[in-house]
C-alpha cells in the first residue's frame, strides 16, 4: 500500500444512510482523512431518504461521535466540507443525476442490502456511470455474494453486464485485517518456513473464529444466512486459501488470486452421502456468558421458534495436491461461544522417536493468533529444570505490533486499496464461486434435519469432535 490517492476522485456511497455507512465506512473514512490519505477525494452520499445535505451531515456527525472514540470536532469541520448528499432510488433515471457531481475518477460503494447489488450495478451502468475513458470508474461491493452457487453466478452475470471484472472490488473485510495480511508476509518473507510448509511436516491445520456475540439486531439477515454462509464460505475460506496457496512467482494481484483459486479447485469434493463426516452444525441454546444468562437462538426476538439456522459451523477440507495431500484443514466459527477467540493454528508431526517427556501427542504448534490479541506463537518442548531429563511445552509468543506502530483497521486498508486501484486483497468472481461449489453438498444436506444444540457460553456442539481424524482434537477456545 502506498499513500498516494489519485487526484479528483469521488467516492459515492449508495445506501449512505444505512448501518454499514455509519458503523464502518464513515469511521474508516474519518481516520483516513485524519491521516492525510483523502487528498483530492470527495464523498457523495446517495440514499432514498429525502434529506437535505445538512440533515445528512448531522446524521454522520452523530454516528462518528458514537463510533470514533477519538472524534475531534475540528477534524470533522474539515471533512464535512468534502461531503455532499443526493436523494434518489436505484433507477437509471435517478442515478444519472449523479453524473454532474462526479469528478474525473469515481468509486461506487454499494452499502446496500445484498438483494439490491445486481440492480444497483445495472442501474449505474444504464445511467452511463461505468464508462472509464476519462478517469477510472470502480464498483465496491461487500459480501454476501449470492446465497449459493446459482445465485452467485446470477449476480456475477448482472455485475458483468456493465462492469468489467477489473472494475469490481469485492470486499471480504478479513483480507484487510493485520493478521490476515501477516499470514502472507510471515509465509513468504521467512526462509525457514517453506521447507516445512507441507504434508511431510504438518499434521493438521485448525482455523477458528469464535465469537461471544449473538445476533446484534441482525436477525433478518442472519436467520436466512447462518454460520456457514456468514463466516465459512468467505472469511474462513480466505484464511484457508492464504495458508495453503503456492508461492506466487511475482507479487501481483492477479497471480495471487489465481493461486488462491487453484487451492479451492484442489479441494476434495465432499460426497453427498458423507456430509456428516465433513461438516457439523450447531445452534445455541440458552446458557450463560460472563455470568449473565443469555437466551437460546430460538428465543431471540424475531427468530421463528422452529428455526433450523445454524449459529455454529465446522468443516473438514482436504487439499488434493502434492503439498497438502492427507492434511486435514479444520474450519469452525460460531456465535455465543465462551470466548472471543480466533486463530490459524498448525500442528507439526511428532518427532520420529520421542526420548523425553510424557507420551502425549506432538505439541509443536505454530499459531497466528487474531483474537483476543494479535500475535505469533510457537509451542515447543523444553526441559523442565531439575535433575531429570523431562520435557514440557513452552510457548514462544511474539505480539507483532510494536510500540510506535500505527495499524490500520480492515476498512481503512481496503478503502485505501480501492482508491489506489490495488486489487490484491479483493475477491475475484471465481474465488467466490469455487467457495460456493465446495459447500454445495453441505448446503443441500442441511436443508433437512436440525442443527445440534449447544449451550450459549460453551465451546460449541459436542458433535464437532466427529470431524477429527485419528489423534486430532479441537484446540480449546483460549489456546493450549
Ligand atoms: C461479519 C459477519 O462478516 O464478520 C459477522 O457477518 C461477524 O457475523 C463478523 O460477527 C466478524 O468479523 P469482525 O471483524 O467483526 O470480528
């Protein structure tokens, strides 16, 4: 990422009065502005609400005061001068009004409900706002990209009607996270890893994203999506591809994305008759978290009492290529679990002969921890001080943020990348579609039956243990 943003650029936010804009986009834009990255960039809010500019600005200010702890009225005074507002719907006639407001370059951020993505992309195209012979025109859109393979393909068709693939920036905000980006740096900047980054040395990989959060008012979306669509199809699948991909020959967004697709293409198909050996789903029942009683999913406001939506999903994937054949990749994510805990952890095979220590399975783990803190950990055997030659595991931990570092949030990183035209951390359409293809048998099987209940505040459904190959066990939420 360099710090140059192109001159005379308009960032148009469609759906500018909604939740995504106030919670995530505006705070990120505020921070980018504070850090001097928005030179030459103006913001244009667009939404159906028949507001005047002043009303829109008052709404944004309220949101910034709420979501930006370091909010400073003097900074806002400067930023607000760059912001305009237009009211309208997604019809080409209304959208074409925007033409007069655009500078040389323009990005359109679709901060809209997912069922409007296709219509918005087409509407902008019909209004002639996609043409990039004067300056650039880009479309930014955030998951969910479809609901299954067929709807993802249909959405791609709608988007490609007026927009070339290189104009489309599909956001998966995990790709803007520091730990995710560090996965690439750690893998490809260190000589000692490559010789052992394969099935000969790695026994298993576990990717975990556990949340204590529940629905947070998102019942309308979540009850239709569930954990598999909400977290595994996209965020965890991205972490998985970055773990597994081959080293690219050059640092280039297309090459990198091609390598990610190659991983997805190499995933062994899940046989329709054996979905239960590869996937587990759960739904939280009443329980307690941090000493507080919490209701079960089916008792949450607006959730149908017989809902079969899963709030926990786990998968086992195998990558059938030379590097990874035989290594299980376990992915899991759930809501209302007992800790906010996230990591990518890989376990090495045990030494061929063990002379010291208990007859426990190998303890050598390498962990890229994302939550509660971002760090790198290596678990190794070491001697227990004393007369006997006995071993116990020790943890070498390195937080990778050092005093004086100035990390960027995922949305800051990705908005800046999109402004600068760097597509490295955005999804190509075929990544999205391959990820759906892998999950098709699971989605089909889960149309029937029920998720297994687990108590809120627990580690998840007991049935998740059935995914584990011999000698493997899920890591506890909270580390070793
Ligand atoms: C979102 C999901 O994409 O990612 C949420 O829709 C989830 O359900 C969130 O809570 C997790 O990401 P983060 O960055 O907020 O921890």
